[in-house]
C-alpha cells in the first residue's frame, strides 16, 4: 500500500472501501462530462474499482482516492498509470508496461477551485519520477477540458498535440524528467508551486 500525503490530502490506493465515496463523485454529470461523457452507474464504478485493483497488483501504481482528512470524505481521485491506445484494459497488463506513464485527476465539485488537484498532482508526479524513475509523464484530456488543461500547465507540462489514446483523439501534454527536476515542483511536491514554464 503506497499512501501519499500532501499538506491537505491523504492519497490512498483505491480499494472497495472507497467505492461509495468514489461513486458520489462519478455519478455526477459535471465530473464525467469530459471523461466518459455520462454519469457512472454504481455497477460501472464497482467495475472501475476492480480494474484499478488489478493495475495496482500488476504495476505497483494506479489510482489513489484523495481523502480529506478533516471530514474523511473522498475529495477526488488521481493516477499514475500506464497509458494505452485501446478503450479496454487487456487481460495481460504486463503488455502495457512499456507504455508511458500517465498522470490523471478528478475532484468532487465540492472540492473544485481550492488548488487540490494541482496539490495532489505534484505529489503523484514526485512519486512517478522519484519512486518509479519515470523518464517522462504524459497527461491526456478532451480538447475542450480547460480546467484540466490549467492543472497540466500548473504542473509544468507542455502541449504535445492531438494523439490517439483510449481509442479517442486526446490533447496530450508531456512533462520530461529533466523539466521536472529543473522545475519548482520537484523541490516542493506538497505545495502549490508553479513549475518551470519554459519546459
Ligand atoms: C480538472 C479539475 C480536477 C480541476 O480542478 P480545479 O479545482 O480547477 O483545479 P485545482 O485543484 O488545481 O485548483 C485550481 C483552482 O483553484 C483556485 N485556488 C483557490 N485556492 C487555491 C490555492 N490555495 N492554491 C491554488 N489554487 C487555488 C485557483 O485559482 C484555480 O482556479 P482557476 O483555474 O479558476 O484559476 C476539476 O475541474 C474536475 O474534477 N473536473 C471534472 C473531472 C475532469 O475533467 N478531470 C480531468 C480529466 S482529463
């Protein structure tokens, strides 16, 4: 179990104990608008949690639930995972190990506008570069998802272009290890600090 901490959040590897809190978020259309395009059913959230648990077992990295320590609520979720071009996970997850590591996030709307996605993203990026020795991190978004683009920019990522991931065209951003090490993010992964914008 790789639990990460930031100034305001505890990041816990997702298990079935987070199911209800995650579903409180993923059932909301405004959360899923640029992800699947539709609210998740409880069955879909359960199936996602099961996939996430398979990925943790195979790779030692996947999705965390972001816990607000004060209330115990699930404030959001985020990942460091191997990206894929296909919509569905293959049976053999080892086949994805050579794919680049991808960072991702979402928050329950009660926690938007407080800097929590960026705070968690900085900590997850530090895990990818420091613990997994990632040469680079990518992030994918719907091209209309401006809020997520701003998180990518705050992290110091640069736009690489439209690329096919998960079977759909995505706006793809990248953060190299060199840029991370040069940027402020590496120095202070638990703070909201703008990373090196020239990277
Ligand atoms: C994408 C998403 C996580 C961004 O959330 P967010 O709250 O805007 O992002 P952050 O946590 O980094 O917060 C930054 C915002 O908080 C504000 N803020 C308030 N207090 C702050 C603080 N102490 N520190 C930093 N920022 C703070 C910033 O001004 C900024 O707002 P702005 O973008 O309007 O200028 C959120 O919109 C979301 O969950 N969307 C639905 C799911 C989704 O699309 N996920 C991404 C798929 S690619």
